C-alpha cells in the first residue's frame, strides 16, 4: 500500500494542487493530516481519502480517523510537542501500529512502543534551517514500513539530515514550551 501524506498546507493551494495532481494516480490513498485551512467541498481536498481537523481548520473535519489500522490526526489535541504518550494510548486503543500526524512543521519518523509516528512536515514551510516544505510517501508491504520525504517544489528526495535536525528541533521546543 502506498500513501501520500501531507500536512499543514495552510491554503497554499498551488502547492497542494500540484502535488495532488502528481500523485493521485501513483498512490493507493491520499491523507491530509490537518491545517489545510480549506472547506470540505474544496475540489482539491475532496480528492483526499482522509482529512482531519487541524488547529487552523474551521471545517468540521474529525479530530482523528482510523484508516486501515492507521491512526491519522493533526496532533495539536494530543500535545505532540511534548511527546507521544497521549497518541500511544489512542493508537493502542485502536490497535494501530502507525500514526500519521502534523502540527509541528517538522518532518519526523519515530518509533515508540512499537508504533511508527510519521509527520510529513509542512507542505508550506518547515521549521528547520533548510527552509522548504515537505510531504511524505509511506509504503507498507507486509511487515515493512518505508517513509520517503520530498521537497515541496522540486519533488526530489530530501536528505536524511532533515529528520535528524527535526528531532533536535523538537527537543529544543520542549525546553521552550
């Protein structure tokens, strides 16, 4: 199964529209992890299989969805800046081994208690020194989980350093919040 994972596009319709057009026939599903800032009847957002509510969304999207045993949420209601304790509990309740979320504008892939927590970063702009947006392609084959992160304009693979920098940045946020 191949899933396009996007979050935090914040009305950047041209980027969102371009990425959706590029991948809509190359992936099995498309997921938006919140903060699209678009109404539910927007033609681009309607192409997504799952859309959840972010802290900048006013449309009545759900706070989370369970989709093929994958928990999908934005993260703001689960305190993702402080860790994954609340999301671990939610995932365990629903027997999910993968959780897709956004909110931090930091692309990450972490594993806690056997659960993969995947944040595609922000399609608009991330909080790293590299100053560009990202999205992710998640591939699930039997027991393997592979995540690739892509530059929001160039569609090129991102270097692994963005993930390392992202983890460092999130640790720094914990001291500031």
